C-alpha cells in the first residue's frame, strides 16, 4: 500500500510544480508586459523640462486670451461704426439751411466718415482720438445751438 500513496503524492507534487511554473511564467509575462508599457509610456510622455516648452505654453495662453479680447474689440468697432453711420444719416435730415451751414455740416460729415476707417481708429492714440471726438461734438453742439437761435 505504500506504493499506492506514492503516485497520489507524485501527482500532487507534479500539480504543484505545474502550478508554480505557471505562476512563474505568468509573473515573468506580467513583468515583461509592464516593462514594455513603461518603455512605451516613456516615449509618449512629454518632456516638461524642455526649455522651449515654457515660452510656447505662455504664448499659447496669451494668444487664447487675446482672441476673446480681439472679438470684443471687433464688436465694439462694429458698434462704433454703426453709431457713426447713424450720426452721418442725421446730417441728411438737416434741411433748409443756408449754404454756409450746409458746408460746415458737410465738413463735419467728412471728418466723422474719416473716423470710420478702422486702421486709423486703431492706430490713433487714445488721447488724440478722444480729442477728435470732443472737438467734433463741440462743433456739432455749437452749430445746433447757433441754428436754434432765432434769426434777426
């Protein structure tokens, strides 16, 4: 009977060896797979220490912010042009004026139309632009007040 228990032990030992061999093979496969993933990840990982990365990232951020500001500026310019167009249209409603007043209105209309040139508007410094608007407004008010006075 001693011989009968040996084959059962042999089978048990062989099963354990096979199980250990399979576990070792699985461990080696996992290790090799993990190493391959790390090597592949290393290739894909950005180099955060690259010296050109910081200025390029900053430039990208600034450009992104500038787009929204540029969009607001363009909308503001459209509003300005629409208001200037309306002011010019109102000049056409000033009828029955003497030739001198009509010439002055025409001069003011031409000056306002010149403001509509977006390049000039953007290239002019704010103080000069403010001064120009102020002068035009003052001249228009003076003309309107003069026309409101009764003629003698």
